C-alpha cells in the first residue's frame, strides 16, 4: 500500500473534522446533516476514504498541528508577560533610584544650609565682639563688670568655656597673684609680663588681660573651648 501524497495528506487533515462531524449528524438522525455529508464527500477525500493504515497518520498530524499552534500561542503569551514584567521592574527601579537621589540631594542641601547658618552665626558672633581698645578704662572693676567686658570680647559660643577656665584660675579677680609661681591676672599668665604684648596696662586693665588670654587660647588650643577641654584633662592649660 503506497503512502498518501502531501496534497492528499493535507486534504485529509483539513476534512477529517468535517467528516467526523457529518458521521455524528447521521447517527443523530439528521437528514440535513446526511445531505451535507454526501455533498462534502463528493468534493473531498474523507477520512473513511483513506486506507485504514494511514488514518492514524492523518489524525496524528491534525493533533500535532493543533498542539504546535497552541504551543506557539503559549510562547507568544509568555514572552509578552515576561516583557511586561521586565518593563514594570525597570520602571520600579527607576522610581526607586529617583527617590533615593532626591533624598540624598535633600540631605545634602539641608547639611549645606546648616553649615551656612553656623558660619553666619559664628561670623555674627565675631563681629559683635569688641577689642580691648574699645572698652572704657576705669580705676577699678567689680567681678560683674569684668564678666561684662569678657562677654563683649569673647565670641558667644566660646564665652562659657573661657569663663570656666577663668573661674578656676582666678575667680574673675584681675589682680590675682599666685603666691607660688607668680602667675598673674584673670588667666594666670606666667609670667604676667607676657600680657604686655596685648597692652602696657596689663596689670590693671581686665580688658587687656582678656585680649591676651583669648589670643593665647586660640593660638595654642584653637579656641577657648579647646583650652577648656585640655584643662579638664590636665587641670592646667
């Protein structure tokens, strides 16, 4: 028995379903369906007309074609789903990166604003201080007056540190003398004559002593607060 031609195979595959449906119609007693079977059978090759050994091939080919069509459709759908998922993930990543960048930019802006505010405050504090030459000279001063002068000459953020040292060195007595070492004045300069670099009246003018003491702390420790930190650790500066 020879194999069916490609054309015959295709025709048989295409008409198999029609033939089977017609047979079902005949079984149900439908005259119209019986007529359709006859009409169709007259112009096509029915499954029944194909040798029995080749009918299985025709049916298998038809099912295989359907399976391949379904597989292609499934692959296409899966590909679309994967592409959509990839686009969604990319969009979410972009949004997350943008949010992180905005957060970082905001933090940097706030840090810069704080630095600028601190710098302005420090500049304002420095500009508000007065030099010893601007302080009126008196024959004597009370502790309150000496402290008032210091507040005018020491930057606001450094005054408390300066005060802590002076309180422990001389209790704000600008005439204080250490009987053992000879250290003199508010900041207990040793020897006291060092303060002459700030003014000839270093022995009697607390403003001159404050000017010298502030310069010494800034030069050696960076600031009165730097000097205070050292004093706390060593009890001298």
